[in-house]
């Protein structure tokens, strides 16, 4: 179980769950914790095929039209991860490395683990061929009481649920 108490004590008291991001090849035990994730979606297109069968029906002199649906290409959505701003620059450094070129060396495999408030694993998702598309910091207002939010969108090639 990750020891969040020293790093993020508010996570355990204010949230019902959290997500842990771990990138393959990273030297850190955990690359980031997130409170929100959008885009955990994998879909498959349906290909509709229309064939003429040799079977005659009714008074038709030609065959019967048969419509069949077949599974098509699988599509994996981009992931959008959001969290309260931290001192960690791991995600920013990854984003900059992709922008600087040599992006093929920056493709990363990794995992997202969903923990409950007690630190028990509830789900594990593996992804492959990921790279950051965008990095956003919410509007900042020194007189407001809102926490600054850091958001990153990742393009991913593969996505599977392991648990």
C-alpha cells in the first residue's frame, strides 16, 4: 500500500478514491497521483457488409439481400488526468521531451491503479505507447480558495484492464 500520509494527507480525508500513475522506466516509485481521469474508453466499430445470397425469395428473380455486422477496428480514447498542483515536474518534463522532438523514444507504457480510501487496489489498467498531448494548469487566483489544478491529456495506443 502506498504511503500517502506523508505526501498527500488530504487525499485520504477528502476523496473516496485516487489513481496512481506509474510509467515504465521511471526511477520514481510513483509518477503521479490523480483525483480524476476521463477517457477510460475502448470501443470497436461495426462494419456492415451487404451480400446477395443465391436464395430467391418471393417473386424476385435475384437473390436475397443479407446484411451482416462484423467487428471492425478497435479505438482507444485519449486519457485526461487531473490533480491538484504539486511540486513534481515529472509530467511536465515528459511533455517537454516530446515537444523537443525525438518523440519515439518518449513513448511510454504504464499503469493506472485505482485505490479506495484505505489504499486497497480496486482496479488496474495497463496502457501502451503513451505520450502527452497537452498540459494545462487551471486559472490561478491568489484571492480565491481554490486549489490549482494540473491536467494532462495522453494519447495511448493500447488499453487493457488487468484487474
